[in-house]
C-alpha cells in the first residue's frame, strides 16, 4: 500500500505538541525548511534550544522523528563536542535507559504519523523533561559517553 500523499505534518505537530510548546515556552516556526538531504525540518525554538521535527518522505513511507539542538551558551555548557550539540530523541533515550528499544518505522497514513508523533511526545516528556527545562547535565553525560564510544571505535578501527 503506498503512503498517503499531502499529509499536513505541521498541523499534526501543532496538535500533538501544543501542550509541550506551551508548558516549556517553545515557539513553533510555522513553515518547514528543506535540509537539502532529503528531509523537511519543522522547528520549535526557545532561547538556545530547538525542538526539530524531521519528516522524510519516500515513495512508500514517511519517516518522522524528533531531535533537540542546543546552541549558544546552553550548547557550550552542555558539551565541548560540537557534533553532539544536536541529538535525536532516540539517541538520548537509549543513553538514559538501557531498556529503551522503540524503533522508528516508516508510516503510511495520517493516523500513523499522528500515532508516531504521540509516541515521540511521550518519550520526549519521559526522557528530556529536565533538558526542556534547561538542565543539560544529562546531555553532558550523554555527549561524553558518545565521544568516548566514538574514540573507542576509531582506535579499534586503527588497530586492524
């Protein structure tokens, strides 16, 4: 079955995440931007923090996910590693909960897109509430772990 065409992702994000935007002070940017690599990005911003909603549309599926990007002083406080100042929600959840195993799947219908974003909202509020409030101490630990893992992989690759 082919995917639904012409899904209004912005409206779905507004509907699903409105309470998050209000409760945590984010302002939704009312248009998607093309990242040049195959994804539309919809952004909600608050100071030095952005919630980024990724939407990839392929012939048979839509792939949707949520990430957090830190900028400015908040990013510098969180980590010296520039490449870890933007993280996907699943990467954060996996580092904070070793039992986390939700896998992003392709969806085809408007209802499936909404359900997927509802699950992302639940994960966002479960694993990132402190981050949304400006406490980036968990982010610091996650970025340090990711940098350590990267270094180990590089060393292992060099030893071959």
